[in-house]
């Protein structure tokens, strides 16, 4: 018994010492002093991280009630990696983001912010995750301004507090006599719109923003670069070293797995595919042709669980909103129905807009239901490909994807295998034989572009407009 008592006493003594050390750590300098945790520890203890960002088409916005945006998706993925909730704080002014970060309103800035020397005086930046260059934006008919030297004697409009303003001041110091007009809290997209409408002559935008906005404002041209390559980065408080390390580890990991590229492709992957004549015609026909069919499109989309903008984008790709359209392969009307599909869907008059649209969307839904193992965008893209080239060829492409150890439920896999069906090496083993496999890939890509334009035109500072206003 004495031996047990002695051991027990030693254990109690050790436990008491541990408690004492813990309490000493907590009460160092007086028990009224709060515990000092690192920025990362506070985030993990609270189970929440706040991102400071901006409300625009690149960072964060709401679409059909759902949060979206390139920066938002990255930030949400980072929060998931930490195992915490993501809270979004939209800064009312661009120049207000760094003060918000410094006063503790948010944990990090994710807003397509360029890592510049002046900003590094206040915040710490992550490793760069996206290279950009600043480009001049002018109207298509402005042939006089194409490079930095051409800015001499002209007014350049930019948002106040941006890296664009910094770079323009550098050009002035280098001897280019330009006038800088700054606009408080005006999004770069809005300045690009003003250029397209000839309300201002020149603005500046990063390459990712400039190239994407060509499809929204085709009259605005991306001219020469005025900067060397720069890097976008996330910003944290200078004392948030552990948080910064986790951010850098996060970017390194998602780039290694290809997840970063997938998120990037959702927003910027096809920005280089720009055809001025085609996009300009699409914008014109949104005004001149689409309104007469909008009600039917909305009805058909709602009945089948689709976004009306997606159906409108597909319809334009099929017929350019021409109800009398006929293809050389025997497809007819707005949704380019074949005689077989029209018969199955009970269509009496294949050129009647209402019958054609309703039948076409029901047919798309029927195809969509075949691919219930695919999720999200992958599912609708695969269904669109089947609408274009036929269900059988898509099954062949899926089987080929499996054979190549690709996921048959990912559109990115079928983008690779569908074109292979035009080569005898592959189609001779396919159940449905030869296919012009590049055609559905291009078909889906064009629909994605039109759909993106329609979504953009129905957004207003992050709020979804009703369809007629959006058009």
C-alpha cells in the first residue's frame, strides 16, 4: 500500500506541475492578460476564416443565388483544406481592403491583387499563383494607341489605388507625358465598357481581365502591354507567418494535383478563343432576335430544370435564333431537331418555334438523365455533346476514356477521347464506329462562351437581374 501511495503522490505531483506550467503560460504577466494566439491558431479555434475580396466577375459574385468567382472558389477550397467555414467580406472600396486586413476585419485578401513593392510595405504576399501583364484597352477603331509611347498627350482612366495607377505614374516618371484620371471604386470591367461605348478613350487592365472582357465588350481591344510580367497573390497581415505558410502550401498542392487548373479553366480557360465577328453578331442578335423566343425558352428550361441562359446559348449555337434554319444533315428549326427526335417528341410542325424549343429541351433532358454518374458542369457538357453527335458516340468516348484510365464522367476526359473517334486506330474498336469527334468538343466550347456572356449580362454588381433586363 505504501508503494502505491508513493507512486500516486508522484503522479499527483507531476499532474499538478503540468497544470501549474499550463496556468503559468496562460497567466504570464498577470491572469488578466489574454492568451496570444497566432492568426492561424485563432482561425482554427474559431472554426472560421474571413476572406476580404471584391464584388465583380473575377473575384466574387452571386449567380442564381450561389456564390461564384475565381477568387471565391480558391478561397473556399482553402477554407475546406483548413477544415473551417469561409466568411466573405466584400470591401466597399478597392483601397479599403488593406486597411480592413490590418485592423483585423478579415484574415486574408483574395482579390486578384498584384504583388507590388508599395503594397509589400504594408502586407505580406503569398507566392504568386497567376502571372499577368497590364494591357492598354482602347476602342476597336482607335488605331493611334497601341503601345506605351502612344499614351503621350492622352488621358488614361483607371480605378484609384490600383497597380495600374502605380504603373502609369512610373511611365510618367520615365518621360511619357500622359494624364492619369482616377475613378474611386469603379470596377475595371466598367471602365472597359466605357471604352467600348466610346465614352472614354483609354483604360488599363490585367491580361486575365482584359482577355475575358473581350467577349462581353467586343468593341474594346486589348492593345500592347505596359508592364513586365507580374504575379497575383493573396495578402495577409505581416505577422501572420504561419497562415502565409499554409497558403503557400495550399497553392503548391492544388497546382500539383491539377485542381488549380480546373478552377482556372472554369473562368479563364477559353479566353483566347475570341472571334470578334462571331461575338459581335451574338450581341446584336441578343437584342434583335432572342426577345421573341425568351418566354418559351424560360418555360422549357424551368420545366426541365435547366438555366434558361444555357438553353439560349445552345439555341444560338444550333440556329443563330433562326426558326427556319436547316442543316445539310437534315436538322430543322431553332433547336435543330432531326426528324427522328421530332417524331419521338410528338412534334407536329418542326418549324413551329414553341414546339421546336419544347421538344429540343425535353430531348436534352432525356440525354442528361443518361449521365447521372457525372455531376455539375460535367454532366450538362456531356449531355450537350450527346445532343450534337449522338448518344452512341458519347458512350464510345466514355469507354475509350476508361481504357485510357481517364474518368468517363468528366468532360475533360471526353474532350480528349471524342476526337480520337475520327481515327481508324480507335473507331474500328468502337461500337458506333467513326465520328467527327472534334465537332462536339467545339460545339460545347462555343456554348460555354455564349453562356458565359449571357450570365455576365444578367449580373449587376453581384445581383441577378430578371431575364428581360439581363438581355
